[in-house]
C-alpha cells in the first residue's frame, strides 16, 4: 500500500514508472525528494509547490448519508498531496497517450494513478526508435481518460491554472492528439492564457522537447474537490467567452440520458422520463449538443437528475443547485458527491443493487418519487 502520510512529499505525489516497473519514493522530505531525483539522474528539476499537502475535510459521516456509503473517503476527509509543477528537461512525450518521460525514458505518473495514465501501453517491450526534437517550452494535460468530461474538467483542465501560476509570462505550447474532441478543443479555446497555445496532432508519435513543465494532479481518486481558485480559473473564462453571467438564472430541471452510452444505462428509462416530466423535467442527450449549448443548459439548471456517468460532469457549469445521482450499486464512487461539495451543490442519491458499477440497471421509481417529494419538496406541474 502507498504511504498516505500527507507530510510525505514523494510518498503522496509522484511515482516514477520505469518501463512498466513501479518505483515508489517514500519518506523523503520535500528538499530531499528533489535532491534524490537529481542524485539518481532522473532529470526532474525545480519542483515548485503551489499548495502544500493537507488533510481536506469533505463532509461529516454523521451529517451526510453518502459519506459512509461511498467507495472512498468514508472518514469524511481526504489527504490531498502537494500540488506542484516541475521541470523535465528534454522530456520525451508520447502525444497520443499523454505519457511524459524523462530523457532516459523514466515515465512520470501521479501517486496511485499509474493505471490512469496509460504508462505501459506506449512502450510494450521496446523503447521508441524515432523521437523528434522540438524547440521551445511545452506541457500536456492529455492522458488516457481525458476524453471523459468529468476527468477532463477535474483532472486535466486544472493543470493549466497550475502551469500559468509558475509561468505567468512564458510562451508555452500544450501538446494534444489529433483526435481531441470538440469539447476539449472548445474548453481550451476558452481558458488558455494569451501566452499559451495548443498544437494538435504533431505527425510523430514521440517528441523530445527542449523544455517541459509537468503539472501534478490537483484531484485524487474519484475526487472532485479542488481549491476554489481552480474552479474559478476554468468556469469564469468559459462563461465570459460564451456571454454568460457569473450568477445563475435557475430555470431548467433536466434529466441527462445515457441511452447512447455503452454501459450504465437505465433499463426503464421511458418510464423514468415520463415520471420526471410530471415534475417539469426535460431530457437532454449531451452527445447531441454543442459545447456552447451544454454549458448554457447546465448554467441555468435548477435541478439535475442523472445516472452516474460522464455527462453529469456538466454540473461543473451549474450554480448552487440540487443534483440527484442514480447509482447502479450500493457502494457508489465519489466523483459527483465530492464535486457537488466543491461547487456548493446539494448531492442527493439513490443506490441500486447491481454488483458491477458499470451494469445497466432499473431505477426504483417509488424511491425516486419519495426523494422528489420529501427531500426536494417538488410537486407535479401542469403540462
């Protein structure tokens, strides 16, 4: 098990994964960690800590029913690691996966997150044979789950704010793959600082950069609770770009369908939609909406109902509203609970009895009716 001591910089922050073999550097001081990297010739330099490691309260288990039920953070807190940016001179970057390596092909991944960084696939059993050298200063926020809206908003985009804090005037280019989604491209267009730019799909799979800045994750496993300035750094530029006010006119009750998803679909969705219509909800399919339309709808949401899934990540653009999450299992993950707390939203939930988190499931409509009436104080509306 990884060292969870919030005072252990290396144990909480950084794993070095060398050609598929995980190496944990534990029980080092912050200064000792940097010195150890230099001594071992890893090529990681100048670690700048933006927020020191700390124990962050989430919610009291006695006051929030979800806390003891959730998959993680059942004590009601999380140990957030140091938030930092470091230099990786002559970094080698695998653009399709976002894998970042030092000059000697030691791969970098946040502690406990190696499985989410795609660190093994690009290597296989061979080192890259062709690596194009490119001049300038670069970074990347791409990784194997960046196509998921929740992970893009909470894992990837916050890194831009960290990079901007340590490089307020440096011209920096983000490396993104050519298959970046429209949602990714639009959000980057909104929030990139003027001295940053992004390049999509350099022809070569591997490049070696002259200078590289590597930003740590701000979140943790299934954790959407960020320092407030990170929410503002993402939300406010997007609202400004789209002509939306910082305040929210809460006029929409929305249900987010997963009918086009590969898993975690609602088997009785037709009945669920009919039931929600009585309370003034309308159904949206995020896959069929432009980036601008999604932001606009979530911006004016009053209540959101959705099965646990990526589309619910749009609550990032909502105000202090109620969010009702339909979970397929009795032990749900903490993604939307922690994000709701971070955004000042009320997280309500219904759990179901599937064994697998990704299984399709049937929503308990009587239980939902009870929640709508007794917890949200809703009454049927005239249609």
